[in-house]
């Protein structure tokens, strides 16, 4: 990654333990499941695979454990075209996510961080040349918050655009938000960061509140209702979703982020990039699994050709 063109993802690398059932159980309830799978995941790794599957250069910065999952996770990233030279191996367990998926495609997730909790500011400094040469950096909140804060400062100092997916929602200092180029919450996260605009039907109001926190641009992801985007340089616009039959919504937001970053790096304007990302996310929910559901660039472009483009309007 010698030229400033590739995407760098700094974040979590997990193994997903996925159980399927007719519905998500209530608290204290036990139900009989219909299936079980072990799949590579983690929001950081998911986004890296999304970029790799789209055929764009991508490098992962993160950590796995020295357990059996660790080598499997690295091998899977590499098979998707992700450069893993900046993935370190720590003593102990890799990150694990326990995921429940209903027949309707809904999910709930519990994450045990493992090696992800050891991703440190020193890891960022050790890869400063990688970050400095990136066209864009993607980050999430499944690694320590002090590491994300340091990463944001480094990206600002090096004039590298930073896309932050604030999941899971955690308190963020203004110093982080002011260094973010694109802030991409879903509706739940937007309500956390903009409680004054917690009415999720008012996407424009929520996005504006978030924009006033100091971010350069906002993409509010609303699942089947599409997305809303605005920035300091473009007017707010709705991007409607593509209607599909959802099988598994796991990692749909990660598919969106990876595709949005890729499209921006390919020179597409933000609104067109969001449409491209909406198509990638729509394809992902029609397939089971996290990383296994990510689409190729040919698939996304074919999907866009076969479907009426989502209407986008200010």
C-alpha cells in the first residue's frame, strides 16, 4: 500500500457463534433452536472483508488470540483479499460473538472482546506508515475507546479521512467526533448520541444534531427504511433502500460501510456512494452469515442494473 489509495480498517476480529431459532427468546426464556454455525466476524473484520470482496486494496490492523480461532480468522481475511500484515497475535483467546438470529432475519449479539481488548495506541503508532498512506481509515467501537481516540487524532494530524461506525454505542469525547470525516450510526446509535432527536422518524433532525457535534458528515443507517446523509458541504438527502427478502441482517451495516468507503475511494460522489452501499447491504441480507454475505463489485453493479435505483432527494 505504497500510494495513498488503499483502505485501512482498524478494529475487531471475532469468531461468530450463530444460533438460529424461530424467534429471539425473551429474558430468562429457553427455546429450541433450528441451527448452529461458526463464522468469522467482528465489525472491523467484516468491513475489511466487504472492501476486499469489492476488489479494493484493504489492510487490517487488529489482534487475534493464539487459540485455534486466531489462525482461522487470519486465513479467512486473507482469502477475501485483506492484507493481514498488521494483524498481531496476542496470548489468550480471540474475540468471540454469540449471535441469535430469528426466522424473520432479526438478530441480537453479545461480544466477548478477547484479543480485541488489547488493540492499543501503540498498535496505531507501530502502523503509522500504513495509516499515513491510506486513502481512508475505517474504525468501530469494539476495541478500546482510547485506541479509537488516538487513531482519530493520528488521522487528523496526517490528513487521512476517518469513517467511524459508532457500534456498540459508547460515550465519545468531542475530540474524537471533531476528527471524524464520516460518522455512520444506525437508528439506535443515533438515539444514543442525539437523545434530543430520539424520534427516529425524524432522520433529518437527528442527523443535524449529530453534525453539530463536529463530524464532517453523517450517514444515518435505517435498515429497511434506507439511509439519510448530510455533511458540512452537501445538503441532507434520503437514500431509500432496495426491497429484498431478508434472510439474515447480521453485518448489513458493515457491508454498507465497506461499500460506502470503497465507492468514495473509486471517486463516486457521496450520494452515489450511498446508493452503491445500499445495494451492497441489500445483497448481504439475502444471504446467511456475516463475512460470507458480502457481495463482489460485479454483483453490486449487476444488482444496480437490474433494480430501479433508490430515489434520492433533498
